[in-house]
C-alpha cells in the first residue's frame, strides 16, 4: 500500500527559518519564492525542475497555500519591494554625496 501524505504538513512556519515566513517543510524554500516563479509564468512542473530537491507535491502545496492566503503573501511581496526601493534610494543618495 502506498504511503498517504498529509498535505497539511508540507508548509510550515519556523521562527528561526526565514524569519518565520511560510516555507516548505525541511527546506528553506519560502512560499514567496515559489510564487515569484509562478508569477513569471512557470508551471508547477517547471518550478519543481528548477529546484530538483523539491517534489511536485511540495510545489503544489506552496501554490495552494498562496491561493488560500493570497493577501498575506501579497503583503509580504509588497513589503519586500518597498524595502528594496528604500535600500536603492539610500544607495543612490549616498553616491550623490560622494
């Protein structure tokens, strides 16, 4: 008999891993990272091929988490983009003062 997987165990939050952001259990791969590739147009199969140590089931679990918690992940993406823009501005301004 085949082993039955509990898909609820695929995505976890661990305070000391990736700042507690949701990630694939047993890896440091965040749901955000999977979503980034998904938004670029990659299929779940293509994403799994990009990260060979992930199973297709793990990628689908990350995408399911995203679709079930879209607001949370989109807020995380927006915060990351805001921080990137802030750092770029600081870098630009520091170069202007040189």
